[in-house]
């Protein structure tokens, strides 16, 4: 019997396991495949290294000191935070996830690889553990508290009764590749491309001649566009190809994956002896798709809730709701709701308002600063922000 059983050893699950194990509790960390690399850009805010994982310095990750944003019609906003803030880092998700998972193991969490969670162990109408499929058959892991951290496709999240299956209009679909070859990229900048459809693309240099490139759709445009096709179109777009003067580029790896585009499902975060964290709970920022930092924060706060519950011997929702009521979780929920509400406005008529916003930012320094504060520092737009954009469009 474990104190806590965690399904999913990605950023949220591993952080959660680390904190609970370090507090002296027995933790089972269940993972379907430790050799799986999640398809994503891999950009990680400086807060992760300074506040949660100073050990990341050992990896000597590639660093960014600024970003270049493009609208659907390729108007441009550049922003540099060099000498103002710590650098953003870019990570290979396989290397990053393995690194933080190993920290959890070093703190005492017990890892069970090649275990696919598919159901709960139930006794007297109470969840007391998790059932998994393994190469050697069905296994059961019993625990006082169960934490679901196994991503967007989690079967446990649905079977918990806390949330329903994701609807396609609440998802994002992304495809990316790690590629290698000569390029004209500024190695200190991350490149973000908003599209005319509901979606975005990115190019993140991860070394002298290696880069992560990808794009995706979200909401109802998942049904209007083929992911493989828009990925190829993105790679072959003349505005993208200008960064890549050669004809042959080596694909090191390629993959695709769904992500949340709705934001955190606040009412679905916890129940009696159970919590949902990370991607499985929607901790992915709408519009930008940033998920690593929110997921790690959710794992941290859920761990604190679990420790309190174990200390007081009260594993009910009454104690675990500390997690969903925490100020950091509430702040993320508010921020994600704001960004979600802006999606329809920005992408109206194939991104016409988004294009107008970039055009105005190119001409007006004060407005440009407001856009930067909104995208990079989660600031709320001013009361006349949207009317300025509409006036330009008109």
C-alpha cells in the first residue's frame, strides 16, 4: 500500500512525486513509456530553473533572450528581455522529462515503467488504487490518494467522474519535428507565427544547426484543416523557408499530440482521495500552448494538498480542495479564461483582428508595449484595447 499513487511521470506527475516523497511518504509513480518524447516546442520559462529546478543548469540548455512574433499576414513584433530578465530555455522533452523524473526517484518515489493505467481498483464503492496493463499482465497499485497526471488522453480522468471526454472544439492538435541543417535563425530568439486559421506555429533554435519546428490548430478549426497538411504547408511557406537556405534538412524526430485549448477545468480538479493535474486537467495556456510551467505548478500545489491530507488523516475533498483553491491555481485559471475569451476576437474573419493588432503595434510604441505585456507577462488589456484594433480594421 502506497500513500500516493500517481499515474503519469511527465512534468506534473514527476514534480508531485518528488515533493511528496521528499516529505517522507511512499509514492508509486506509474508511466506508460519513459522513452516517449512528447511533441511540443520545449520552451521553458526562467521561473522553472530558478524556482523549481536549479539542477537544470547541469544540462546546459540552449537559452533565449527574446522573441519575434508574426501575425497571419507576417506583420512583426520583436521583444528582447536580455539584461532585463533571466533567459528562457529550450529543452528536448525526452531529456527534460527524464531529468526531472530521475529527481523524483532520487527523492524516494518508486517508478513503474511500461504500465498503462486503464481503470481504478474499487472496494466498498471507494477508489483504492489503479489498474495497469503491462507486458506481463494486469497489475494493481493501491494507495490512499490517487493523482491523475497521464495527459490529455487519460482514461482515468474520465472514469473518475470528475470530467467528461474532451470535445474536439476544446482541443488543440499540434505536430512538430526536431530538424538539423544550416539556417539563418537568430539563435537567441524564439519565433512564433500566428496563422490565419485558429492556430499557431513556432521555430525554436536548439543549437547551432538544430531547431524545433511545428504548428497546430485548435477549436473548431481542428475539423477544417488536416494537421499533416498544414504542417507541410508551414515548412514550405516562403516566409518560413527564408530562414532555411538549403534544400535538404534532416528530420531527427517528428510527432503529433493533442493539447487542451480551453484552459483549466476548475470543477474537475479534485474529489475524495483524488486529484487531476497537468495536461489531464487542462493546464495549458490558450493561444500560446505553453504547458510545462503550468503543469509543474499544478503538480507542486497538488503535492502540498496531498501532504496536508496525509498529515491530518483526512483524504476527502474537504482537505484536497486546498489544491484548486490555491492562489496560484486561481491566478492561472483567471489568466487562461481571459486568453480563451480573446480567441474568437483575434481569429475573427481569418485573423483580421490579430493582423490589425500587429499593424497597430508596429506604428504605436505604447500599444506595442501593451501587446508585449499581454503576451509575455499575462497583463490584462486596457478597456480601449479592442476598440483601437476595431478602429484600425474599419
